[in-house]
């Protein structure tokens, strides 16, 4: 038999699936893959359920049902003052995952360079490579994950077509500052390229941190493809409804990419999401307040156990340094031991790095879980951490 696609053959199964399967196998509490263990808003679910029964179950329009495109436009105006034409500047996709691929497909030709920021979400790099484009990786470093400006500037060049980045950022919990975004905007304009903005955690920010879409910066309206996800904004990760806002000059190619990937997205889910995006401001404020309380609960518990807990300004995730616990192995060994022995699952942060020399002593915990689940996970971790401490003391004695 001839060899299959070499890039896919060389890519492993996503770490989220691997760790969720391991959690299941060992009966572990899964703080790995980022999904809430509670349902999204009842009115959104009711709207989707009702929509299944009113006879509109055939292919919806290619770029999304009108009510969702209008709701995306209204949401852009309400939260960010972005004016977008719902008929020409919004494309609905089957999740942000598809949206990311569609935006990359819309602009990249083989040989083009695409700037990516590590740690990065796991679909970015394979898709850039599958398109024959050349990734240029720039690395953020813990514990502050600040943007390394000189390195970022050096990654841009005459062949740069696009930058793809994520704020609020998975797995770091970083929210890019206005100054960092201004620096990126200047580079994008100077090199006449596009920005693909993965903003799936746009409403999940804490401690007064505000998400700023790159698209709102001067000169960036026409250059940005801004991606949102109903999965994150409505705690319905299984729905896989994403939405792209971009200039009318970009939307046709984005739509053609979508036409070749999935063509359309289930209409009842789209109509549910339209109801969600029109919910009042209180819903969105409540979402981040609830998550902030969960973040605080898990962060406090992990810090009390001795983890080095890095600050989280947004997203579903806390990154922790496990070296203070006395664990000598790498993050993959740590997350495996945690799952098998303590029966709690986390994600090794090296999964978000593609180039050599990534820091290998961080584990990511998801806090989008009920309080009882967070408490149960902490209760399971305590004896495990304590027994490791005893082993260390014995070894030292
Ligand atoms: N981007 C990032 C940074 C994510 O964490 C996720 C998580 N699922 C996605 C994209 C994909 O979102 P969706 O589930 O809407 O495809
Ligand atoms: N975005 C989720 C995470 O980072 C997982 C999505 C997936 O499983 N592909 O945990």
C-alpha cells in the first residue's frame, strides 16, 4: 500500500482525547479536557430544541442562518463597537476549530509564512502545514508569558501572510494587553498581512481584565478575522458552533473554505446560539463571575497543596508548576502519575509546544467544573502530594 498523508500519519491523537480516555480508564476526575460539567443556559437549549420541530431541518444558508448572523453582528456592536454587515461580513462554522481552518485556508498559499505563538492550540500547526504554508513560531515564556517583542518582530518578513494567535489564551490564561495588541497591529500593517484572532474565551476574563479584539485597533478592521465559539460563550462545548467576523473582502474566501469543509452547520443549533448572543449583559457578566469563583477555588486549593500556581486572567485553565511538589519527571509523566495514582487528570503543557526546549514542568488544570468536583479533586490530590512529600523526606534522610 502507498503511504498515506505523511503529515497526518506523523500527528498523534489530540492530547485532550488521550487524557480523557486515560481519565476514564482510571476513574479519575477529569480536570484535563476543557469542558464544563454543567449545562448551558436553558433558554438557549430550549430554543434549539424547539427549532428541531418547526420544519426547518434542511440545509441552512452557506454562511449561516440570518438570525445568527444578525445576532453575531449585534454582539460585535454591543461589546466592542464593531460594525459588521450580517449579510457580507459574518460566516458561521461548525465550531471555532473549523473557523480557524477556514480562515487559514482563506488566505494562505503554499510557501506563505504564518506566525504562530507558542504555547499554541493543537490544531494550529498541523493545519498551517497541511496547507503547505511555513509556520514561524514565537514563544511566550512562563511565568509571565509576556510577548517577546524583538522575537515577534523578527518572525515577520517579506513572506509573512498572516499571524494566528489566541487571546484570552489557552493554556496560559493570559489576556493580551492593549500595548501588546498595538505592537502586533503595527507589525501586521507594516508587513501588509492578515491576523486570525482566536477569541473563543472572549467572555471568560477575570479580575476586571477586558478582552480587546485586535480588530478594534486602528487600521485593523480589514485585516482581522475574529473567531468566537458558542461552546465557550454558552458552556455548550459539544454544540460546535463558531462564528467569524471579517471584512467583506475576506468573507467570500472564508465562506468558500467553509463550503469545502462542512458547507453548513446544524440549523437548530445556530438558532439556539442566536438566542444566546442576544441575552442581556447580566448573562455575560455572570458567566465570568461564576468562572472566576471556580478559578479562585481551584487555585487556592492547588496553592495550599504546594503547587506553584500561575495567575490566570482568562479562559478555563490554571497552569501550575509541579516542581515544588518534588516530582522529578516531566509533565507527561506527572499527568500520567496524577491520573493513575491520585485519580485526577490534568494536561501536560508541552502538548502546546512544537519546537524543542519547551518547559516541561507545568500541568494545566480546567476549573470549569462544579464546586463539589473541584473539592473532590483537591481531596484526592492531598494524600498523593503528602505521600510524595514523605518519600522525599525519607530519601533525603
Ligand atoms: N481555540 C481554542 C484556543 C480552544 O481552546 C478551543 C477549545 N475547544 C477551540 C479553539 C475550539 O473551539 P470549538 O469547540 O468551538 O471548535
Ligand atoms: N479546547 C479544549 C481544551 O483545551 C479541548 C478541545 C478538544 O478536545 N479538542 O481542553
